[in-house]
C-alpha cells in the first residue's frame, strides 16, 4: 500500500490472509491498468468495487498480491470483458491466472487437493 502524506510518499506493508500472489507479467499489468482506466471513466461505482485489486497493478508491478475475496471479483470483471474491443492476449493470460488462483483457493478452503 502506498500512502500519500504531506511529507511525501510512504510505502506500508501489511498482510491479508488468505492472500494470493500472482506475479504478473509486465504486459498483463499494463493491460489490467488500461482496463482499470477505462472502467474509471465509464463506471465509477464499479471501479470503486475493484479499485484496491486494480491498484495492485500500479503499486506492485510484478509482485501483485490480492486478498482471497478480490480474486473472484477481478476474475468476473475480466470475464465480462472477453470479446470486447478492450480484450487482448495479456488479459487472456491474466484471466487464466485468476481462474487458476480461484480454483486453488476453493480447494484450500474445502481441503481437497488442487
């Protein structure tokens, strides 16, 4: 997390359990940021729901970490965008990662092997 203070910018680390680290590629992060910018201009309420996970791509490029409950929301949003003019190969790869992470979280929650 990044805090903007009157004295400058501070980085604050905190742990959210359970969490998922995706370590996205630069192309995936760039595509996610572009999609987030589009959402910001078209649907501020929906952007507000996804703001924290979308900011991971800006604040922690290549080290994105998401709370477990953010994964399904982000995955659903990306799935809705498939087939639109905004869709690209990087978003396809990111959606696949999110689906894999969501399945792993489900298996961890119910105790079945992933």
